[in-house]
C-alpha cells in the first residue's frame, strides 16, 4: 500500500462525516448515499492497497502532514504502510460498509439517522488512523476520536434515560482510563525525544538501566487499553452500551474501539515484550476477564447483552496472546484473532439486529424460536455461533487455535503468566461453547416457532448483501494464513486442537442435555430460563459489578468531594470571609469617623433671631 492510499483510506470516511452533516437536513436518501458510497470507496481503496503489496510483508512509514515543532520533542506525524496495517484496514472498511448498509435500513424511520451515519464514518476514520499511525500523537488523536464517537453512538437514542446513562458511564470509565494512556504516551515519547514509532521502539527496546521507566510507561499505556477494551476492572460499561442501536454495537464490538488496543500493543510489541511487569498485568487481567465474562454471557436474559459479554471475553483472548506469547513469536496470533473476531461478531450483531426487527426485541423471551422459518438469518446465526465457539474450519477456530498455541509455547518455556493464560483459555473454550449452545437453543426452539412472522420481513438488498458477505468471510477467512499478509510465527498444535474441539462438543452437548429435561409438569419449558433459573437477575446485573463500582468508587469519591467542599467553605474560606468582614467593619467605622461633624447650632440661632424680632416689635409698638 502506498502512502497516498493510506492517507486516502483515513481521509475518505472523515470527509464523508463532514459532508453527511451538511446534507443531514435534506432527508434520509442523501445522507445514506454519502455514508454508504464513502464506505464502499474506502473499501475499494483499502483493498487495492492490500493487493498492491503482492508478496511483500515489510512496513514503511511516511508523513501525513508536515511535522510539528515542539521544542526538544520531535513530532513527525508519520503514517505506516505495510501488510498488517493494510489487512486490518480492509477488515475495518468491510465492517464499516456492512454497518452503514445495515443502518440505512435499520434506522430508516429515525429522525437523527444522518447524524448517526456521519458519526459512524468519523468513528471508522479514527480507527483507520490508529491502524495506519506510526506516531504516538496520531495514535492518541484516533484513540480519542473513537472515544468521543462511542459516546455519541451509545447515546444516540438520547430520549431514553437508560441510553443517556449508558453513554455517560462509557464516557467516564474510558476517560478515566485514558488518563493513563496519555501519561504512557508522554512517557514513551520523552525517552527518545520523538513520537515516531521507529524511534520509540528503538530506544525503549534497547535501553539499558531503564526497565522501571519502561515498565511504568507500558503499564500506564495498558491502563487506557484495558479501559477501551472493557477488561477487568473496567469491563462493566460495555454491556450497558447495548442501549445504543444495533449497528453501533456491531461497529464498536467488531473491529473498532474495543479491538484498537490490541493493534496499538501489537505495533509497540517489541517495547511491550521487554516489559515483564506490564505483561503480567495484562496476563492477569485477560485471564480473569475471559473466564468471568464468558460465565456471565451464559446467563443473560437479553441476547444482545450475551454478545456484549462475549465480546469482552474474545477481546481478552486476543490481548492474552500478546501477554503470553514468546517475545520471538511476535504479536501475530493476537492480530489474527482481531481479524477473525471482526467478521463473526459483526455477523452475529447484524443478524440478531435483523431478527429483532421481526420479532420485536432482543430479549430471549422475544427471540425464542425466532430463527425457525427464515432462510437467511438462521444459517447466518448458525455460522456465526459455530465460529465464536471455535469449530473447524471456520475462521474463529483457526485464530483461536493460534492464540492457544502462542500461550502453550510460552508455557513450555516456563513462563508462569503463560501457564495462567493457557489454563484460562481452556476454561473459556468450554464456557464459550456453552453460551453459544444456549443462544442457539433459545432462537431455534421449535416449540415456540412462528414462521409466519418472517412474512413481515422487509430487509433491503444491502442488508442481505452485508450479512451474506460477513457469513462468507467467516467461512473462508481462515485462508489468510496462506498469504504473506499476516506473519504468524507459531502454528496450530493439532493434538491441542483435538482437545479443544472435544471441549466444545462436550460443553455443547451438556447444555443441550440440561435444556432438554422437562419441567415438573412434564413440559419442555423455555431453555433460556431452564438453564439459568432463579439466578438470571444476578447474571443480568453482572453479579453486582455495578453496585461494586458505586460502593467502591462512586460513594468514596462523592464523600471526598463533599469533604473538600466543607473544608473549602468552612475552613479555607472562613479565613477569607473573616478577613473580608473585618475589612468591611473597619471601613464603615473609618467612614463614619471621617464624615463626623460637631453638633449643629443652627436651630439655636434661628430661635434667638425669632425672639429678637419679637422683642423689637413689642418695643416699637
């Protein structure tokens, strides 16, 4: 990919966002033409750039704009071109096109569709800037653009109080984490005196005697990545983000903001691999996150929230590859899972969004039996769930096995953090298969099937094309391992692959068996309720994660804020107010002293004059 193509890939969606806002008042059709047309153009340019590389796997960089003069700090504003950035740019462009095509139908009656489409375009531009960035400043700009756009997309239906709360929660959590990201960027740039990736990597990967500084910088950067990626302890905002429209969920979850941290770490992998403390932090966070969120996904009463917890778990998988892989193997396994997750997760979100329009909601109760009778959504969901569960030959299986192989290689080298990740991965494989089977049993329940509902399906041709394209890429996307575009140092361990397939099949059969047991009355019952029972409200509440945030963070912060107000008002300001009062009283006293006069004798002289006049009158008379 040429530098000109990289610039165009970033600028096209940004230009579409600006034009989309300008035509927002002209109705649905112009806004849709701009959004979908620009997404297609971006995809064409990105694909042409990837194909132009041929068999080249190298990476080069060049300026997007003239560098900034920041005194002793060099800010060259570099973009990188190469096989991996070009491949991920194509993935982002495909998902962006699918989301824009779907949103044009899904939000056809929304009076703010044009604003939504423009925000999606800007969001994609931010992600593409992060992908092609070779400069910490440009990375931070793209990072913050995505954060701002996520707030707008989650709160798009701002007339709903729940949507406003979810948007504010996402904003506060990610902004807090981004403080660490910004400090990490500043620390990394301070060492070499430059924000350019090549100089940052060369300085910190070879620096001697700076292990502590490098570790601190990477942990700070990691704080922002864990926040944006919704990893423990920042995980609770993402399920609430389901209050946004389904196209927004597909975009945020599949290939943009929550996956951006994986690519940033992959770009700086040489520095990260040399930071043992940062790798331990990531290993512990991802190991806990992948198991915990997969367990929570199993018991959700809303299938859209099930996919949200699934995303948290899958992001943990791709990040765990960076924490556990041997340094010499590189970040290829994590980037590969980013690539594959984008296809099958976008497919699942769009297919469920399509089905929700037909059945009237995303709750398990509404979706029960909804797949029966639909010739396109049913196979699409089936393919997506199989890929999510990790069954061959789908793309999810191939990338998941590379992640497991990376963790296994690290474990065989005696790395304790790799052992931790490896055990968590095996547990997550079983849990993922379990919640995928539960979701399928709910949506494909024959006892609740109403095929006549699908007669009301009015999905447009672009929607069908987007779902078919994502399903096809989910099936054949694993073939990318045979190209030079994605360098993978490791390989699939076929014995381990057999073990994971047996885990998947065993967990799925166990869930199916448990769901098939009749209730006390002998009826089959609702599989969603039967498998979880009275624990469903606890699963929906994340087993109190929100309450824990309130008690552990919000209450102490508010108490501290009230204390500061009291101290400021009644202690610090008391001296100021006392001084002001003394000055005021002293001033009034001085004023009175200055204006004071002797008692007036005017009245006395008036009386004397009156008496004298009277006496003279009497004497003369």
